[in-house]
C-alpha cells in the first residue's frame, strides 16, 4: 500500500514536471520550421485546383485583406534582385539553402529556383504557404469569431502564431549563430526579451501585425520609424557669437534596438545655412546611430544603437557663420546603408552578366530608400520664415 502510494506520488510529481516543461509552442515550431521543409505531396482529392495552389494570389482570392497587406510588405520582396543576384553565383545547394531558409523556404520554391518548375514561386518571396501550409494542411492562429464558410478541409489552430518565437525562426540567430563582440549578428528576439515589452507580453505581432494585419512595417517605412522615436529639441540661441541648440532622440517605441540590424544607418544632424538654403561648410555636427560592421562582417567597428528606453543627444555649439541665416535639424534614415556598400563591392567581383544586372538594380533600390524622419529649418533672423 505504502509502496503504491509513493509510486503514485512519484508518478504525479513527474507528471507535473513534464506538464510544466511541455510548452507546446517550441514543440510546434521545431516541427513547423524543420528545414528543409518537405514537399507538400499530393493534395486530398476533394481539394479544388484553387485550394491546391501554393501561389499567394490563389490564397488571395478568398483571403483578400491578408493578400493586399502582404503584397505591400517586405516579406513579399524577400526574393528581390539583391538576393537572387547573389544566389545565381552560388555553386552548392548548401550555400543556396543557407539563404532560402529565411527568404523562400518551401521545397516547391527551391524547385522553381533551381529546376525552373512551379513557375515563379520563388520570386514571390516569403509567401503565405511558407508560414501557413505544411503537407497541404493549413495552420493558423485560433479563430476570432466564427467562420461561416469552409475551405481546404479547415485548418489546424496553434498559439505559436501569436508568439514572438514564430518570428524568431528568421529574426534571431540560434545559439551557434554568427556573433561579433558577443552579440549575434541577428539578435532581435533577444533584444526584445530584455525589454519591458516582453514583460508586458507585447509580442512582435502586437506591433508588426496590429489587428492581425499582414503589414510587417519596419525601418523602410517612415511612419513606422517615427513611432520608434520621441524627439526633443531646443531652438537655436545665439550667445557671444556661438549658436547653441540640441536635438535629442529616445527609443520609446521599438521593441528592440533602434535599429535592430547592422544594415541601416541613422544620421542625427545640425548645420547652418545661408540665405539661399545652402549648407555652410564646416558647420555640420552629427551623430550616427548604427551597428557599424566591416563589409565582410569580420569586425564590429562601433555600436551606437539605442536599446528600448535609451536615448542620445546631439549638443550643438558652433560659432555662428557670418553668412548663417538658418539652422537646420535633420534625422536621416538610410535603411539599406550596409547593402549599398556590399553591392558596390560585389559588382566588381560577380561573374555572370545576369547577376551583375540584378545587383545593379538592387544597388539603385538601396540608394533610393533613404528618407528624412525629421527635418526642421529654424530662421536665425526674425524676418525669415522657417520650414519643417
Ligand atoms: C521564414 C522566415 C521569416 C519569418 C518566419 C518571419 N520573417 Fe520577417 N523577414 C524575413 C526576411 C527574409 C525579411 C527581409 C525581406 C527583404 O527585405 O528582403 C523580413 C523582413 C521583416 C520586416 C521588415 C523590415 C524592414 O526592413 O522594414 C519586419 C518588420 C519583419 N520581417 C517582421 C516579422 C515578424 C513580426 C514576424 C513574425 C510574425 C516575421 N517577420 C516572421 C523573414 C522572416
Ligand atoms: C536567419 C534568417 C536569414 C538568413 C539565413 C539570410 N537572411 Fe537575408 N535577410 C534576413 C532578414 C531578416 C532581412 C531583413 C533585414 C535587413 O535588411 O537586414 C534580410 C535581408 C537581406 C537582403 C536585403 C533585402 C533585399 O531583399 O534586398 C539581402 C540582399 C539578403 N538578405 C541576402 C541574403 C543572402 C544572400 C543570404 C545567404 C547567404 C541570406 N540573406 C540569409 C534574414 C535572413
Ligand atoms: C511571415 C509569416 C506569414 C506570412 C508570409 C503570412 N502570414 Fe498569415 N499569419 C501569420 C501570423 C503570425 C498570423 C497570426 C497573427 C496574430 O494573430 O497576431 C497570421 C494570421 C493569418 C490568418 C488569420 C487571420 C484572422 O484574422 O484571424 C489568415 C487567414 C492568414 N494569416 C492568411 C495569410 C495569407 C493569405 C497570406 C499570404 C497573402 C499570409 N497569411 C502570409 C504569419 C504569416
Ligand atoms: C476557396 C477559398 C480559400 C482559398 C483558396 C484559401 N483559403 Fe484559407 N480559408 C478559407 C476559409 C473559408 C477559411 C475558414 C476555414 C474554417 O474555419 O474551416 C480559411 C481559413 C484559413 C486559415 C485559418 C484562419 C484562422 O482563423 O486562423 C489560414 C491560415 C488560411 N486559411 C490560409 C490560407 C492559405 C495560406 C491559402 C493559400 C495557400 C488559403 N488559405 C487558401 C478559404 C480559402
Ligand atoms: C513595441 C513595438 C515593437 C515590438 C514589440 C517589436 N517591434 Fe520591431 N519595430 C518596431 C518599430 C517602431 C520599428 C521601426 C524602427 C526600427 O527599425 O527600429 C521596428 C523595426 C523592426 C524591423 C526592421 C529592421 C531594423 O533594422 O530595425 C524588424 C525586422 C523588426 N522590427 C522585427 C521585430 C521582431 C522579430 C520582433 C519580436 C521579437 C519585434 N520587431 C518587436 C516596433 C516593435
């Protein structure tokens, strides 16, 4: 009796330990993102051709809102010229897969890339099916409300879709991933884990998919980037011939470092201008917010990114030039700063004319993605008009 009772107790305590360890999310994700993702295989007989299709526009016939939002997102651009131009130069499957794992992971996309089968599936980037379809079965978050209609045999609901670890698959290097100065090259999930957002349970989806919208706006979107920063500035004052002003920024809205990757660069600048709004040489003062790495990624040069809640200030104290009529404050974002440099250096080493053309196009895109997050022109004389 005693032995039975203690066996029961041991069993019960083991059961509670196991139950605590059995967080279903990592178990689901390990299987869902096991790479390479196996081919879907043949679809159930009752699927219509539309339900069999992996093309995002096919999903979009029924899921119109998700399709419209996704189409305008960076995920839909994940196999742009900058990626394909590099893939074309690769010699082994292992090299290609080291990139497609995040940029276009489905086996069917690999086939269209390498064997010219399945049409243009790889060119569509990170498609609906990459996140939602395995072995012809649809997976998604638990429904909000009731679906009157049925299609593709319903779907399997998982809380993993509501969890930041779903995104970490591609936005966080694993334990053995490449690191510089003890920080992973891609460290977004860990940065988030240390922030107050993690403590409040605000997942990546909370900011990047509000209301389940498939937008994924980030550093390329001026409105989204403005949400990351609070800006305080003091208007210019002239004291004993010295122009005094300040421009302070704080990461008050990004759930990770601002910016999180090594690829963008943010310039915080103040300079003087003449009456015809021309910058006056020698009057520019600036601070750069970025994780600056060497082009071959072998060294970190500096890391001035702002972790959540952290700020920086540019103090301006420069003699007023005799031509000075305006003081300009600007925050400029170059989302693809690193890539522009990489593409310029690749252009001299690429072999195939086809990849040269693609990288040339990617360089143009990278150079054209910069924008002003903030711009203000203060008149230094009462009669002049400022602009913002
Ligand atoms: C299968 C890999 C994968 C998964 C899963 C994934 N992403 Fe991405 N994500 C990418 C890639 C690749 C890019 C870059 C696309 C490009 O610009 O070429 C990207 C880009 C982004 C961007 C745009 C960044 C910018 O520069 O503006 C945001 C924001 C983003 N992802 C958020 C998320 C969130 C939130 C999740 C989870 C719901 C998620 N991603 C899941 C691979 C993934
Ligand atoms: C762990 C996931 C992951 C892997 C693996 C990965 N990338 Fe990316 N890649 C991303 C994310 C996330 C972004 C967007 C953030 C950024 O711009 O840095 C991105 C952006 C890019 C961009 C710039 C955006 C664009 O579409 O032009 C290029 C080019 C690129 N990756 C090429 C590659 C190549 C080549 C490889 C393989 C050597 C590779 N990536 C492997 C996640 C990944
Ligand atoms: C990068 C991964 C990713 C891609 C690509 C993606 N989704 Fe989603 N999808 C998600 C996540 C994550 C959620 C859950 C978001 C949440 O609940 O916060 C979701 C939710 C959904 C839902 C449930 C919406 C609701 O209101 O209940 C549908 C339907 C859906 N996606 C369809 C699509 C379609 C169609 C596409 C392509 C046009 C697509 N998804 C592309 C990750 C993705
Ligand atoms: C013929 C119309 C149709 C097509 C095509 C279609 N779906 Fe659906 N989908 C539906 C309907 C209807 C539901 C609701 C099903 C249910 O509750 O049983 C649904 C449910 C879903 C869900 C779950 C939504 C939730 O609440 O979590 C996801 C995810 C999803 N579809 C993704 C896709 C993807 C990805 C594709 C393309 C590969 C696709 N669907 C193609 C009609 C369609
Ligand atoms: C509190 C809101 C918030 C949360 C939570 C959040 N983000 Fe962001 N994220 C932003 C804002 C705002 C930006 C634009 C400014 C920037 O780039 O930092 C951004 C930018 C990005 C970018 C663009 C690339 C870059 O260099 O900045 C990616 C990728 C991204 N987030 C992924 C994620 C992932 C993955 C998670 C979860 C681990 C997450 N975000 C959590 C608000 C958030």
